[in-house]
C-alpha cells in the first residue's frame, strides 16, 4: 500500500492505493494540495482505492462506504465527490458553488453554468490568455468578505472543443474526461483568497447568435446562484440570504456559449472598461 497526503482549507485527507500508478494519477490531480504526513492534529479523511488482482476496475472506500469504479473517469469522479462532500461538512461556513474561477490583474471572474455549458473549456482558454487559475469545478465563498477560496485541482475537460488551446503532454486521458495538472496551466495558479468582481452565467443559447454579455438583475442572479450552490441548507434561511448577498457582490452577466475567442474578447473588453 502507498498513500498520498493532501491539505484543503487546513483539513487533511489521505488517499491510500494498492498500486503506485493509481496513486500517481491522484498526485497529478491534486498536486497543489500535496503535503507531508503528520501535519494535522485531527484525523484525516481516509480514502482507500483498491485494484487488487483485477484489471477490470477499482473499489473506493471512505467512511465505511464502498463504490465500484469501472473506468478511470469514474474513479477520479468518485474520489473528487468524497473530498467535496467532506469539505462541505468540515467547512459549513463556506458557501460552495459549482463554478470555475480565474483572475486577471486584480479582478476575479466566476464562471457558472449547467453541466456541459463549457465552464472548464472557457476556463482553460482564459488560462492561456494571461488569466490566473483558481478552480474549474468548485468555488467556496467566504460570505464574511465575499472572497473565493482557491481550489486548484487539475482542470477537468469533457471533450476537446473547437478553437481550444492544445493540451499539454502531461494531460491525463481518462477516456470520458481529460485532466490537466496545474503545473502546466500557462497563466499560473492563484493561492490566496480573491474578492469577487465579475460573474458569468454561461448558457448554450442560440448558436446563430454571437456571444454577448447581458446584465442580470439582482433577483435573477440570486436565483441562479442558489440553483448552482451545493450546500444551501447549511446557511441562514436555507441559503437564500447567501444567494442574495452574492448577487450584490459583483457585476453579474449572462453569456451565451460561442466561439472561445469571441467570448474571451467580450469579457476582456468589459474588464478593461
């Protein structure tokens, strides 16, 4: 058995695997969080990944629960899910959004949208255009000062999109998903909390129309924040107050998915204004 120690928001997790190749995948996915063993006074979350003598898949065990994973994409997803759920339990003070986050100069941009809207693809594109990376999947918000906690795990793409920058050779190809380790993100990663400045809600929209920023009312933005949160019930008024706070924290826009260069140009023009 081999193990990997990671630290997220001062909380530790230990991933234990029965082969070094599997453990190496998680070391690449969570390289920004790797730490030495024994750095925490509290017991870490234990996640055990077992392949045994079978090459057909893996078993993941955490908190007495075991899930079978037939593919590498499933394995990465199940471990990520375990970590995300545990973080929500250990940090109920944070408001967790399903969102990507990047920073350009002193302005932080949240990118929110339903699954398949292109958050991660747009995030990767922006990171190739001098934006710094915070997260492409999870954006934990400190509601006291409306700042985003960085969560820089490997960028996860579901497909190679037209116009997307080329992927580094170190990308992990899990068939259904592609994972880019943070060391190979051109814009670099942001390690400190960042105040929310701009929020983009991506949607698929009408492919015949060019992308453009559409300002949202606070009421519409609050509804969208609420529907894209993960731990609403842990907060006052079941998360409604937090969603309302976020709607006033920065400028909120709807952006239709389209050519990546056009989407980036729309965003940069606004940030430069």
